[in-house]
């Protein structure tokens, strides 16, 4: 009897251990470098909003106006900050007090993210989000040493100070959900909405640039293909009606006031300069209230 009892208890312990190992295995499959995918998505959302606030304040200081600095059509998100923060946290969160590692990691990760986002924006959408060509030690105008140093210091502040506070906020939000399933459903819903927003934004920008190029006769390198695309899109009455209703010129300029493209000769053309639409929401002060071209020339040192 005693032997059977001991055998049953041993099997119970083994089953418990096996169950815990299986749970740990499941958890490991749902993490990236020790961070759950749900928390990573929360980081992206939070830091995208923080980036939007930073960019909005920067616009107020440099241009004297309150204008949209969001990456997507709907919602106060500046995606490059969210993406940069997520990659930095994944790569650097295990070195919270090694400031030299954090600086170097922030410098490298931030520069790579900035370059890739700039490259993809130009290759896929034909958009120049920014141009550092007039600044020293730049690479193809996509990144420069000054902003890379900024990313380095940001890496230190992010991992050593800011992100622990953000983790507390995420844990507080998590505590408000009765079950893990409820949190999972909420996060997935937000993720799906963000993906829809992202895809809609890509189409809206493409449609907007196509009609701006054709209507203003901008001499771009692939002009014939653009005209063909314009005829195909705007020749469809239903599609054209939808675009003008939801993604008209005013909506696009108000949401993306700094959209610009390069013509065939390499000249930068701002879309707001081609339309008689006020690109900002509110004038804050007159001292630095300049158009996009003047502000960029002042920042980059171009004459």
C-alpha cells in the first residue's frame, strides 16, 4: 500500500513538473528575447504616441504651427518612434545599467531603423520623409551622425529610466483585465486596427501622389507609368468617388503636411506648395512661421 501511494505521489509530482515545463515552453514560443509579443505591441503603441507628441512639439518650435506629425491616417501614432523603441528594448533590455552598451546599441539600432524606414518610404511609396543631405557625415541623406548620436542618448534614457515606468503602466492596464484571454483579445483588436490603418495609409498616399504628379505635371522619372496608374485609378468612378470622399486633398495635406517627392532633376517638391490649403491646424507664433522649404533649408544649412 505504501509503495503504491509513494508511486502515485511520484507520478503526480512528475505530471506537475511536466505541466510546468509545457507551460514554460508555450511561454517561450510567445516571447522575443524574453519579452511577450503582447507587451511588445503595447510598447509600439505607447512609444508611437510619445513620438507623435515629441514631433508635434518639435514642429511648434521650428515652424511656429501645430500640424499633424502622425504616420498613419487615423490615430496619434508616429511609427518610427514605436518601431525604434521596440527594437531597442528587444536588443538592449538585458543591459539596463551598462550605459556604454546602451549608447552604442541606440546609436546603431536607431540609425538602421531610420535608414530602412526612409529607404522603404522612397522605394515603395515614392515619398521622402526627411532629407539630411545638407548635414555633415550623412549617408544618402537618410541618416546623419547628429541624429545617430541622439538615438544613442535616447537608448540610455529609454532602457535605464523611461521603459521601467512604461512597464508599470502596462502592468497596471493588465491588472484591469479579469482574464488573460480578455487582454489577448484587446491587444489583437488594437493590432488589427493598426494594420488596417497602416494599409489604408499606404494606399491613400499612393493615390494622392499619383494625382498630384499628373494634375501638376511633375516631371518624375517614371511619368508614363504614373499616368497609366492615374487613368486606371481615377477612371473608375466608384473608386475615384471613395478616394475623394475619404482621402481628398485637404485630408491628405492636413494629415501629412510634409509630404515631398523628388522630380527627375532631383529637386524636392513639397505637396503643400501645390495646393491652396492651409497644412496646419493652428498658428502658435510668428517668429518661426515658415514654409516647409524654408525650415528645411535652415535646418540643413542649404542656401
